[in-house]
């Protein structure tokens, strides 16, 4: 019976990791996109002013 509890716990941890890790990666990409987007807008504004 103990092995069944260990396997169930392992499966729950594995399932949680399969859900949480991609969400963390997507959140990191979203934050990186927002941070770099501000820099892109500033450089576009500078390019338009110099024309």
C-alpha cells in the first residue's frame, strides 16, 4: 500500500511540474517582451525625430 501512495505522489508532482514549468516560461517571455517593447518604441520615436 505504501508503494501506491508513493507512486500517486510522484504522479501528482510530475503533473504539477508539467503544468507549472511551461507557465513560468510563458510568463518570463511575456515580461521580456514587455520590457523590450518599451525600448523598441523609444528607438522608433528617435528614428522618426531624426528624419
